[in-house]
C-alpha cells in the first residue's frame, strides 16, 4: 500500500481564524477531495488570517516541512484590500501556473459576472502544486471540477505521489504511454 499523499488545505480568513464564524471553505475542499480521490491521502489543515507574510509562511511550511504534494487555499482572492492570497502565493512559488487561474475564471464567468473580480492563481514550489480557490463552497467545487483533471498529472510531472481519481466523478488526464 503506497504512503498517503499529504494535501494541505488552507482557509485564509480573518473572521474564520478569529472564530467569528465557522470555516466553510476548508471543509468544502476536504469533502470534495474525499469524493474525488481514490488513492490514500491525508489532510494537513490550517485556518489563518488574511496576512501576506502569514500566508507565505504557511505555504512554505506545508510544502517544505510537511511534505504536501498539493496545497489548496480558499479565500483572499478578491479585490478587497485584505485579499492577498495570490500575492503571498506568488512570493513563494518558483513556477507560476497561470492556466489554472485562467480556467477557473472562465468556468466561474459562465455562472456569475463578478468572476472577473477573482484572482485565483497557482504555482509550483519544489514538489508542491499550490492552487488558490475562491471562498464560497459552491465556487470551490466549480473551480476544482475545472482543474482537477490536470492536477494528478501535474503532480506526476513534479515527481510527487501518484494521485488517482474516481473516473465516475472526475477523470484525471494522463497521456497514453
């Protein structure tokens, strides 16, 4: 049995991190991954405030010290002054992956005209793919539906663990050998 892949789930929210309201984004990501992934995995979860340095430190911790092959963030991707998740992500990644954000915005735009305000992004740090998602659970699922087919192969290419999806839910793309 292969070792469980470690996947970071980071909720970026001043109010959720202060306990003012319950985190809905992190649990939505966890539930989505539990539904889609069939290979063993374990969540490494964090709920942190909208602080650029703190977000960057958390991404570095999950990638470099916790050994997560994938880190998925929720929140902090809008235009408000405290929304700094994409900037913190850009501070720590070595290879930007702009196609993820482009596709997520395209899919979201079909649902809501304000998707143009979203600044989701993605990038690679070492052997970790970091993907920024919006904060609303419905938008999280829509965006993950769009990009999940490419995530397992991306992780293959950066020499991470082999992630398998349930093809009845989401078929992961891998080139034929």
